[in-house]
C-alpha cells in the first residue's frame, strides 16, 4: 500500500477552476488501484489567502510543504498583488528555491485533432529553474539586478555546475524512459557566453558520459529556435539554462495549440511540484471556460514521478491511465473547452477525462 501526501495550492484566478479538476482526475485514476491512496492537504496561497490572513504565502504553507511528497500549484496572478505590502509576495521564486526545485520539465505534444503548426511533435524541454537571469532567486542575499545610475541597469546571470548537471541528469533520465529518439540536445550560446554557457555545456557533457545509450548533441540557441519552428519532430529531450528555456517552451507550446496545452513539473532532489506553464488568465477567470489540460497533465506527471521514485507500479499505471484518458477525450473532441473550438466547461472536460480513465 502506497500512501502519498500531496498538497493542493489552488493559486489565483483560473487556478480555482482547473486545480480542483486536476485533483478529481488523479482521484479517479487511483480509484482503480486499491493499493494507492492520496492524502490531500489543502494549503492557502495567493490572493484568496491574502484576503483571509493578509499573506500570499503564509509560514504555515511553507512549513507544511516540507512534510509532503509533492504538491500541485495553480497559476499565480502576482502582477495584481498589492505592491506596498511586504506580505504580498510572489510565491513562485520562494517555493522553487526553498524546496530546491532545480529542473522544470515542460513537454510539448501535438494531437491530430487539434489545429497546430505541426503534427507528430513529441518533445520535452527541461529548463533550469533557479539560476540564470532570475534576479529574485539566483543570489544568496540581495537581487541580481541593479541600477548604478538612473540610465544603466545591470543583470547578473548565474550558472553553476551543480544545477546544470542536475538539469542534464533529469533530461538523460527522461530520454531513457521515453519511447522516442533517445536523444538529448543541450542549448547554449557558448560562442559568446564562453564561461556561463561554456560551463553549462561542459556539465551536460560530463553527465552524457554516464548515458552511452543516449545520443548527446549541442545546438546554438538562435539556430535552434529556428529549427524548433521548422522541424520540431527532430527533437526528443532538450536541456537548457533558465531564460533560453523559458522562451523556447512558450515557442514550443505555440507549435501545438497554445498555452492551455502546456503542462509542467518542477523537480529537485527531494520534492516535485506540478505547475502548468500558463499564467492565471484573469481575462477568463470565473467563467469556467479555462482548458484544464495543462493542469491535469502537470498533476499526471507528478503522480508518475512519485510512482517512479517509490517504484510503485500501481501509481505508474494510474498515471498512464490518465494519459490514455486525456488522449481519448482529445481524439473525440466532443467535450473540450472553447480554446479548442469546443463548448464544454472546464468541469465538463474534467468529467469526460475521468469517465475515459474509468473506461480504460
Ligand atoms: P504569466 O506571465 O503569469 O505566465 P501571461 O501574461 O503569460 O501570464 P496567461 O495568464 O498565461 O498570461 O494568459 C495568456 C492568454 O492565454 C490569455 O488570453 C489567457 O486567457 C489564455 N490562457 C492561459 N491559460 C489558459 C487556459 N488554461 N485555457 C484557456 N486559455 C488560457
């Protein structure tokens, strides 16, 4: 019997709609496997938390996260948090850094039924999460962005062998598991950033030596960006530093139907956090039309990661059932949200996925 403690942090705006749907999908999937149980732990975060307690990330939430196996974080709409209140913090950088969530795994997959620029796309970008140009988290103290004069801004980019190697290892492990090209492509610009990108590529090459069964190649970011648009089918797993990865993952999402189709999992040595790539979409919040796909698949990736960590075949099968269920719903296109040209609500699409899972 495996019992997982998973946190639910709904976040803001459409998070209140898509996170409960993702939870109900996981619950439906494990209901078929009596040996798997999830102990769900609701934790306050974001504006709903701020309205209740005056804090967007209460200490109780931070303390509890250390006791969990993993958690689901809904999208965060921090741009509208009160600017003058130090308790209205953006939870992202704090959570990703506190729990050492080094690798951000973002898959991109095309479905024949969904209008997209390309078909047969099945790739994953693994992006470093806490370094690069992220000024709010890449320093021990202080911010890595400052203005010596009103007319000059400086941003410091941090690259370490430790995090680069961790991202590479995440990528090689994925390439080994995936039934695809068994290839890892490291993205860089070491022609210019000789030390920063140079160190990243060197760390990736070191890890590549431990995976002789996986092809390793490197690509310069600018030509890679073009190749990704023209020939996305050439790639399998892509590993990248922070900013290049952030840009390339949105570009990849654009190839297969947009942000509603862009899931993500943040992983570190100990914890994992499911988090869709898209934001909190305040323009459609409260209308129950948000596409829950990215949040469902993010939660599915969390269950798979937990199952593999504990070598729990039942949890792994439950995660595979979710993938089969969502593929079924997307192949029929009868119960999908308006962004996919359907008329179903967020909840109706979630219920269709649950029914498909139970029928697998
Ligand atoms: P952030 O900077 O926080 O990532 P953003 O500025 O990229 O956010 P989003 O909140 O991701 O913006 O929204 C961008 C557009 O995509 C909006 O028009 C939004 O309605 C749409 N969108 C985002 N997520 C979804 C979703 N799950 N379903 C449908 N539409 C979505």
